[in-house]
C-alpha cells in the first residue's frame, strides 16, 4: 500500500487547533451557571472549563505579544546596534 506524504502549513494547523479548542471550551462555558446538584460539582465544572479554555487564551496572548514585539519594540532597539 502506498502512503501519502501531506504537509500542512503550521499556520493552518495552529489555526485549526485554536478554533477546535475555542469551540470545545466555549460549549462548556455555556453551562457556567447551570444547575448542578452540589456546590462541589459546580466548582469542579467551572475549574475544568477554565483549564480547557486557558491554553487557547495563552497561545493567542503569546502570539499578540510576539507580534507587538517584532512590530513595535524590536525596530527601536535595532537602531542602537
């Protein structure tokens, strides 16, 4: 059997992962104040929602900070070298 070598650009891969993570976390965030039998179950649900969504938030924040650095900050320091 012949195998296919398919290369996926990193931007497409990361974008797909971010969209999937955001969608999955967003579905769980809809029931943030949903009816739970006990307070401990509600706390566990809310904690797991934050754990699911936090990597997406961290990756987007890191991307924005990197863009800010390379567009605004780095050119200012390159003038002195």
